[in-house]
C-alpha cells in the first residue's frame, strides 16, 4: 500500500431528508375526506391598498403579503406583482401536494423545488381604457409552465408519478384550470 492510499480518508455519503410531515395526521385527514367528500373550508384574506399599486393582504395572524407592480406598470416595484403572487400560491400548493403524496407513499424527499412561468398580458390596462375588445378568456394568464425538481429515496418513475398525482389533486392548480363561480360586489 502506498503512502497516498494509506492517508486517503474514506468517503461517507450522508442524505439529508426534508423535514417530514405527520404521516398519521395526514392519514386521519384523508380518512375525514373519504367520510365526508363534500366538506369545504374557507380561506379569508383582507387586502388594504397603501397607495399607487402597493397593497397589504392580511391572512390570519401572519405578516401581511405585500403586492406591488413593477415600475413599467406604474408601481414602485417594492414587492411581487399580483400575477407573481398567484404563481407563488400555485407553487406552494404543488409543493404541499407533492410532500403529502410522497409521505402517503412513504417516500422520503431530499429536494423539492418548483419553478413556474406564466405568460400574462394587460393590453386592457386593467379596464382603464386599454384594448376594449378583449374577452375574459383573452385576459389573465394565457399559459403556465411548471417544472419540478424532486429527489428522494424513490426511482425517477415513482417521483414523476408523485408529481403528476399531486398536480391532478392540487386545489390551486384545479382552480386555475377550471372555471369557477366568481362574484364581486361593492361592500355597503
């Protein structure tokens, strides 16, 4: 044995898994859904405009979510734009779903990142005298692309199955894919 071989340290690989969720709690939550498939919750948000296009959205006892518009859209660019916040909600929902499905399938994840792009335009200038011949389907996101980087103690095929399953059942993705009843009115 040469001197170089004798001093070369043995390499050990250590896997760091993402912080897990409570699998028993998840299974109990799933059981409640099976027993009452029509159950619904309600999300509540209160948004307050500060000025220009900067607003604060209050959700429970959390710090407010700040929304602004970029300079070229007459905002101050102090925070993400509304469409970016929508994509953030989609990314968060998909990440939650992927984590839940992986936990259900007893797959430990070591990495999970969601990258999103959405093509959006505003030729109608928010209805303030821009392109007046636009219809609702022509406004808003016209395409969204999502790429998921996920690694764990499963094969690439199983990880892909987890991603697709989470996408199919994502409340936010399904809200974006499917028309829903929507009403808006001035509060008295």
